[in-house]
């Protein structure tokens, strides 16, 4: 191999890249700006800031002590922003997207819930949840919070002296219940009645409380160190925009081939390995420079640290840079014209980025799709960067991603050499 020509071609590619100031600015600024936006959107530098609340409308058609108590408890929850509205007003608010969920307490809710608590033969009151279908996740969260506060309020009401007296009178009138079950229920209600009357504070001492409390602990590289969501955002956006840089590498080679530059280089003479290899090395070097600048910005501005193995981080970045260079070469040899190739290459890149977890975490994918994403190089790149940056894992955790990306690079490079043609 002509090493002098190889080195000259690498220097030429680097010089051409840095001569285009607009392209250089976009190569560095785009991943930094978009990663900063996504990082701020999903939690910022730490979790110390006030989290956004779910907007909930409460419709109180029951107007009972129980329904008012539930609404008050919901309003005190740190995850919810509750507003009391009329039914039609709440429905319109959900329909227009101003409110995520509306909870409707129908007339007779408190009495019906207290009766149904002890007896399955009693009809249970229905609580409609009106929700924006684009906020289905928030609806499930509201449903869970509502369950807690309803159980606390309804059991408090159902265990009051008056409620127990009413339940005993209704029980005596019931003829359909099994006599043994009836006797057991009467004994239980009688004991609850005694307990309620012994309580000097009345219903305040009755009812069920949540039998546990929850302590949140984010498991990161070092205990007590808050999770920095900027780390994942910068990893994902860096992967995306470096892949776009790989597309530009392929486009440049297609334009050079169409202009006849490859034929003139062949007359030098230069082998296909020199031409393809020099382009791969220059593209990999540019990718490494971009990653160094992007993660340097994240470290200085947002405090993103490499909590894991520094050698592992360097290995993951180098493997991804080589894979990106090989991907660009693959684009250049498979594509026939720059115009037709660019659209297809961008579509393929966006799919790879999406499946790799750069936009949204892969855990929200269906299980079959989560398994399928291991067949794309971007999944290995994002997982490897996450492992070395904020998860704080040792070098061993980087071996798998490095090997996978080098395998993809070798496969892309082999196809590029096989399909290489000097002329369009």
C-alpha cells in the first residue's frame, strides 16, 4: 500500500472538512443544542427541580364528605394539579388538550362505595375517568393515585358508627345471603361498631391507612450522586448526528465519482484499498473529534462525567467512529446517484437512531422489538456510552458493544470493498 498517498488523502479530507465553516459549526452545534434540549426536557442536570404536574379536573356530583375529602387529598399530591370543574367544562378541557384526566364522582358515590366495601352483592359505584388518549400513561398514574385516596376516604367513612349502624340494619333485611356468611359479617360489623364508639376522635381513628411508605433511590454509579439526564441525551444525539456525518461522507464520495475524480486517482495509480481506507480513517478521525468536542461541552457546561472506565469510553467511541466511517462507505458504494441515495440513507439512519434508543429509551418498546434492536449497531453504541458515562460500569461492560460495533464495521467495510466501482 502506498502509505504516502494514503496519508495525503487523509490530510486532504480533514482539510476539506474544516475549510467549510458552516458544515463544521453544524457538525458540533447541532448535537449540542438538541442534546441540551432533550436533557432538559427529561429532567435536567438533576432531579432537584420541581417536576411538572399532571393536570387533573375533578367533578364532584356527589358533594359528600367523602368525595370532598378525596379531592382535597388529590390536590395535596405532589404529582397532580387538581382543578374542580363542572362535568361539561371538564369534558371540554380534556377534549381540547388543556387537561390530561378528569375524575367524575357520581351522585351517591360515598354511600354506594361504603356499602360495596363489605358486600359483593352490592353494586359498586362507577367513577368515570375522562382522559386525553395522547396522555394514556398519565391516566394510569392518576388511576393508581386515585385508588390510594379513595380507599383511605371510603374505609374511614364505612367504619364510622353511623355507617356501621346502617350496614347492620341493611344486613338484617337481606334474605339472599348465606346464613353463615351473614353471621360472620354481622360479627365483624359489630366489632367495628364497638371500635368506632370507643374512639374519642370519631372517624379520624377509623379507616385503613396505606400499610407502607415508599423511599425513592436512584441507583447510579455512586450512591448519593443524582442522575444527570444530560448524559443519555448527549450520547443519543451524538450517535445520531455522527451517523448523519457518515452519510455526508458517502455523498462526497458519490459526487467525486460522478465528477471523474476516482478515475483520475486510479491513474495515479491508487488501489481501491487506499482510496476507501483513507476515506474511512479520515471519517473516523472527524467522528472522534466531534465526540470529543460534544462530550467536552457536556462536561464543562452540564457536569456530565465519565463515571465508568475511561479506557472503555475511548474504546466505545473509537469503535463507533469506525462503524460510522464504514457506514458512510457503504452508502457511497451502494448508492447510484447522490440525489437518490441521500433520501434513502437519511431514512435508514433515522430508523437506526430510533431503534437504538437515541430518541426514547428502548424499554418502552414491545419485548420482541427490544430483542430485535440488538441487531442494529446504534443500540450497542447507546448502551455502551450509557454504561461508561453515567452507569459507571467497568471496562468489561464495554467489551460487548465494542466487539459488536467492530463487527458491523467489518461487515460494512467488506461490502464496500466488494461493491466498489471506479465509475458510476
